[in-house]
C-alpha cells in the first residue's frame, strides 16, 4: 500500500469518526431533553403532593442561615462550618478533609487523596501510580502495560501488539494477511473456486435481518453460486434432453443435407458453405444460451457447432477437393483454437475434451502422403503436450487423461491404417511425452492421486511400446534399466526433501507420496527387466527375491504402496514356485523351493528384529492392537515356513527313495519327519523361540499319527517295532529336555509375549 492510499484510508476513517461523534452528540442531546422533561414532571408531581400535605398539616419554619432543617421537636440543628462535615449525633461536627485528601477515617484523620497521575490509595495509605497516557492499567507488580498504538489491536502475551485490519477488512489471518470483510447482511466470502480449509465452515447463505427466520440451506458450488435442485426433472430437462436431442438434430440435418445432395439441388460449394453457416449459428446460439445461465444447453450447442465445422471442412477437403491440405489445416486449427478458447472462457471441461478429441483427429482428416509422417507424429506429440499442460493448469482431470491417452490411441490407429511405419519415431514421441510428465512430476509443488497414477501408467505404457516394437533388440532392457535408475534416484531425492519438510505435515505427506510412486515404478522396472533377462527358468526365483526385498524396504521406511507392490510380487512368484514341484533333486525347481523357504525366513527375521522390535509394547489401545497384529503376522509366517518346510522335505525324500520298497520308503519318510520335528525344537531352544518349540512338539504328534494311520498297515512287524521304539524314546527324551529347560516359568512367559 502506497502513501496516497494510506492517506485516503485515514481520511475516510477520520470522516467516519466525525460522523459517529455527531450521531453520539445528537443522541446525548436527545437523552438530556428526555431527562429534563422527566425531572420537570417529577417536580410537578412532588409540588402537587406537598400542596396536599400543607393543606393537612402546619408548615415547619425554615432554618436560619447556618442551621439545617428543624428536627421533629421544632429545633433546627446548626449546620457544620465551612471545612467541616455534618454534625454527629452528639452535636459536634466532624472536620471535612482538606483539598487533596479523602474523607476522614473513623478516628477523625483524613486520608490524603492520590495526586494527579496516581490511583486511589491502598490499604497502607500508599497510592498506586496510574498508567501514563498510552499505557493500560498497571499489573499486579505495579508495572503498567503499554497500550497498542493507533491501528494496532491489543497486545499479545509477549507484549507485541497485533496490527488491526484496515477499514473494510476483517481480522487478520494467522499469516498476518487480513481478509476482506463481507458486506452488511452477507456471510464471509470464500475465495472463488476454493474449498474451505479443514475445520472451517463452508460459505453460508446471506444473514437475514433480525426477527426473520433463516432460509433453508442451499449448497454452493465452487464458483460461489447456489447449486440448482438436482431433481429428476432438472436432470432430464437440463442435462440429458439437450445432449440427446442435439444428436437427433444433427442427424436430421445430415440426412436432409444428403437428400438435397442426392436430388442434385445444391452444388458442392453451396453444401460446404451451408455447413459452415450452420456451425456458426449453433456456436452463436450456444454462446447466447450460456450467457443466460443455461450452461447445459449452451455447451451442448457449442459442442455441436464443433462437429458441424469439422464435418464441413473435411467434406470440402477430402470429398470435394475444394481446398488444399495447407488451407484445410489452417481452417481446422482456427476452429480448434476457437472451441478451446470458448471452453476456457466458460470453464467447460466437456468442451475441452471435445476439442482435444477433434485435435487428435485432424491429421486423419487431411489428405495423406508418405512424406508427411514426421509432420503427423510431431503434430500429435506437440498437441498432446499442450493439451495436458492446459488441463493441468485448470485442474481438469478428465481432459488430462484424454490428452494423455489419445496420443497412444492415435499411434495405434496410425499403425493400423498404415499412416506410418516409422517405429523409432513413434517410440521417440512417446518417450518425450513421458519425460515431460517426469519433469512435471519432479517440479510439481502439489499434485493429486490422478496425476501420481498417471506417472505410473505412462511408464508401463512406454515399456509395453518398447517391448512391442523392439523386443528382439537390447533397447528394451536398456530402457528398463534406465527407468529403474532414474526413478530410484528420484525416490531418494524426494525422501531427502520429505525429511527436511518434517515441520510442514502437508508438504511432507506430498513428498512421501512421490517417494512411494517412484519406488513402485522402480520396482516395476526391475521386475520387467528380470522377466526379460532371466527367462522363464529363473524368473520366479528372481521375482520372489525382488518382492521380498521390496516388501522389507517398504516396511522398514513405512511406505504403503511399496509394501503392497512387494507383497504382490512375493505372493505371485511364491505361488508360482509352489505349483512348480521339483522332478529331480538337483534342479531349478528345487532351487526355487530353497529360495522360497529362505525368503520367508528373511521376512520373519526382518519383521521381528527391525520392524516389530521386541521392545515395542504400548499400554494404549491402538498400540496394543498393533502389537497383537504384529504377533499374528509373525505367527502366520512361522507356521507357513514350518508347513512348506515339511512339504519340501517330503518331496526331496520321495525323490531320493524312488525305486525302493514301500516299507523302507515309509520308514525313511517318517524318520525324515522326525528329524524335521527335532530340528524345529532345537532351533526353538537355541534361539529361545517358544513358537518353534511348540511347532516341533506338534510335528512329533503328526509323525505319530502318520505312523499309526499310514505306516502300520503297510510295513512289516520288525519295521513297525523299530518305528515305535524310536518314536517313543525320542518323545520321552524331548519331554525331559524341555522340562529341564523350563525351570524359570516367568522367563518363558516373557519370551512368549515378546514373539
């Protein structure tokens, strides 16, 4: 604000103060007049009452000068001399306090009054100094607080006064910027197109005068206008009727035009001119209806005018050869610019989508020759970038996706119609589009979920195009490796920014979302690279290893999308490994099972040591629930590991004993299960894992059930005796060993609660 504006503001403020002072003086004079009239009326009533009393009783003689009114006995009391107060009951007057002293105390001593600038005296007779001009009342310590200077509000707790809002502005915001106050009778205004902040009420209807009931609540749109009642009649009349019947109208006009052409009534030139005139009429009518707040009908007419213009120009160029290709391109672009300008002027995403669709179709409406494929692809690329930048500027999500996706569709259509066979040029254009999105992704200060998802979808589509066009060359894996490195570096960069923005929760959340998306894209690039490089034999093993690492990384740094991506990769590849059973002991399938069991063990160790530490306990409800979920997850991983381990042992033993007698195979398999159970118990005792010890003991009972139900009917008596002797001895020995190791019951309970 410059000096002139400040002077003008102060002048208006002074005029306002003067007018208020005049009103106050008028109110005071009116109040004085009323008071005087009331006093006169009271005196008249008293005079009337005194007159009536005099007529009944004799009057009392007035007291002589220096004497007060006469007593009831008719003797007047002498009045107190100057400087003395009224006489006491004994007839002695009390001396009045001299000037500067207050009324006398009960002992006859007057208290000195406070001098100018000091307040009334305290109980000890000491007066407190009053606050000087510009300072407020004194505090308990006797120090007065400075009052706020002109134009500033009351001081804060630190003694700093807050600047008051200038005339016509409301209280200042937290950042010190005052918001313009609403006119009288209006609710505070929201910024146009903005949503209320969390905790802030939305804009309300105008405040009604006192004594009138408030109107019913009506929702307000982003432009600050009341939303119309969304009844069925409204939807049919203002939404679907114009949309459906504009198509009917266009079809009728087209068929009538064809009928006239078939009958030979109009020449080719007249047909095209009539089409352009019809488009102009529809455009003008659409603008007029939009200005009259009939937005639904107006936008439909504007969209119809775009279709009529394009059809008329394409007929003049392609069917009748009335205009050349350069002229047709210029006219197409003029129509496109007109509709795009109209969509932005009236804030219509629908018109912008229609103009985007028309812009992509323009190259297909121009006479083609083989030398224009560079112009064709270049135009599509530039138009795509321009339109999705425009959609980003106005936050049009549907137009944003259309501007991105139609480039891929137009290239598919171009390949199908043989408009181009230059695969390198198509892949270059798509790579440039993705790089533009990447630059936006890195430089953007804020984004929404659609824009973050767009980055992931763009990378996947680019990878699909590279695989489709250059599957037999090294270009595809090179692009995947480059993508993994670029997005891995971007994730690290965003992670550093998020750690620096710890004080700003909103910015930190935004950067964490970018970290999550970057890590997911890098993980996807590594997955595709593995699938292309390793072949089908080792793909499941490599993908499972990647999924385990991605899951642990996402859980360690607490990024949800990364954890989900790693979990999906690990589960899919794990199921792939399980369904591909080994046919030989030394094989790729056996290696896959070993990697699967090792990966589950690594996940268990990482979660128990890093992510869910044993010291993590909480007395709060949510903490207790989280701790219970952690225990459940760890128990599920442990039981899954034990079950898959038993299955793997059975597969290997069956492969190793293939060709032996049946009772020998049963005996060896039961012995392998017994050793597996003993191994689980040993691991539990060494690492002090009660769940592992419990698993081993349960497996001992599983072995016993197998021996009784399966082995006993098929083995000889000697083998049966050996199996029962060995199994019984092992069970008793394990019981004795576990009994000796569990003398401290409290220590066991602590272990069980920590796992």
